[in-house]
C-alpha cells in the first residue's frame, strides 16, 4: 500500500488524473460483475430446480465479460483520446459474450421463476454494463443511443414474451437508469480526461514557443549586428587577395622587384596591407559589438526575468512561487541575478521532474541573495551542482562581481541554488573582468 501511495505521489498531475480515471472505470466494471455473480448464487436460486451447470455458466460468462472488458475499456479509452485503436475482433468478442450472458441470465431466471429471483431487474441490468462501458467510447453518440435502445427493446421484449409484463417494465426502467447512467458517466470521464490531455499539450507548446521566441530574438539581433560587418570583411578580404595576386604575377613576369613594375608593386602591396588592416579593424569592432549584444542579452531587469521564469515554468506545468523585493538593486546586481534566474529556470525544465519551484530574493547586510529551490531533482546530476557549463558560466560572472554561487541537493529530492552578490557591485567591473577572462581563454586556445 505504501509503495502504491509513493508511486501515486511520484506522478504528475495529468498522470494522476489518467490513472484515477482508468482505475475508476475498471472498478465500476468489476463491481457489476460481482453483483451479477452474487445475484446468480443467492439462496432462492441455489435451492430451486435450476440446473447447477446453468448457474455455473451464468457466473462464468459474467467473469468472462469482466476479463474481456478489463482489456477492452482501456483500449477504447485510448482510441477515444486518439492514442490507440481497438481491434474490431475484440469488440465482436465482447458483443458475443454479452449475448451469451443475456441468454444465460434469462434462461436462469426462467428456470427459477422470475418472481422468485431477488433483484431480477438489477440482474438483467448489470449484464449490459461491461459491453456498454467500452462500446460508447468507440462509436458516435447517436450510435450509442441506438444500441442502448436496441438492447432495451430486445431484453424487455424477451421478458414480456416469457409472460412477465410487470417485470418487463421494471427491466426497462433499470436499463435506462443502469447502463444508460454508466454510459453517460464513462463518456463524461473520457471527455474530461481528453480536455486535460489537450491542456497539457497546450502548456508544452506554450513553453516551447517561449523558448523559440527568445532564440529568434537573439538570432535576429546577432544577425543585424554581424551581417553588415561580415559582408564588408568578405569584400575587403577579396580585394586584398586580388591585389596580392596581381603583385605576385608582376613579380613573376619581371623576376624581381627591380624594373618597371617595382613602384606599382609597392603600391599594390601597400594597398593590400591597408585593406587587411581595415579587415582587422572591422573584425575587432565586430567582436566588441557581439560582446555588447551578448551583454545586452544577459543584462536584463530582474523583475522581468522573474516574471518570465514564472511564466515559462507554469506553462510547463510546474508550480512556481516568487517572493522578495527587487527594487533598489543596482543594474549590475540585477543583471547578474537575472542571468541566474534564466539559467536556473532552464535547468528546472531540462533536468529532473520538478512539480514545484520556489524563487526568493532577499537582502542580508551588504549582500543580495537569490535562492531557487525545486523538487524532483535528478539524482544522476552532479552532487555538487558542477555538471554542465551553465553553472560554470554563472560562477564566472558572479566571481567577477565578488559574488558566490552554491548549488546542490537539499535533501528530500530537492535541489537548491543560492547566489550572493554584493549590493555595491560596480556595473562595469563584471563585464570587463568577464571579457578579460574570455580573451585570455581565446588566446590560450589559439
């Protein structure tokens, strides 16, 4: 029982609703089977002249209907939700078992005497439920109504032909409020589950669109900055190559730099050097502009980042609570903590199976502290929170502002990330230090 409870709690909201709906339908199915079996073996039936094989056959056919329905109902629910299909042979088998069950029950009640069988109308009613629960999910509503009407007329007609007109009326009422009610309940449950599936899919699409929109914005800004400069670099480089080739050809024709082509060769060489110097200048300018774009991408208002993170997480079905004041923080502090919020929200979405996330901003003395804590942490992640390059980049940025970053498991399947930045951080110092570190890394790689 405890294992089942833990498994239930480990599921997400939609998975819990799906399990609850399927479990409820199967419980109702087997309840009707149990009712038929119990009514078939009551004292008046056992002590009557009804043959024992007929009583046993009635119980066995009822159980067979339950076993078939145990497979057919989940398959029919999957077809209703559009995630599977029901084999028509299985539907035909269920219809055959229904017919056999109705014949067995009518034969049993006729052998005993209908007026002597306790709950005879209920017994006739429950034989129709297992098939009706599944059949109503794989056909249209109009077809369901026609099938229910045909069963009503057929069963009540047979009871009337057996000379039990009063019981025929009771059976009609039981069939209307029995299988009819079960059919309505099953259709409503399936409709509710289908709406929850669509809502979950819409949330997933919303989260993906939010990420895609941010990528498009960044790509558009980067293209606007780099497109013109790269075109100029390509043109200048091509011109320099052409000048160098002309000089090489002239030198080959004259054999040396002496002679009539010497002055023009020096001129073309000088022009090629000027073009390459211009290429170098534009490349350096492009590098600075790219840094500015990336810095602008990273340096954002903390309140905006918190709202964005909460929107993205809630769109992904994760409950997100944000608390703490953000007013009065300097631009450098907000930029650093805003990037922490972005990276933390990304990690919550990509790693583990979080259902709740809490983001808190606080001030303690001369420091601003940001804490992000979520459940459903992935045990495979690094115990010290150092796996991946995202947290390493955060530490690099916070270190440039004399800040700290601590990330790791917090017990109970939770993960906590804590970032502290001094309130008096200089706005330009972090960007300069970060650029210097990256320049040294580029030079070392070169």
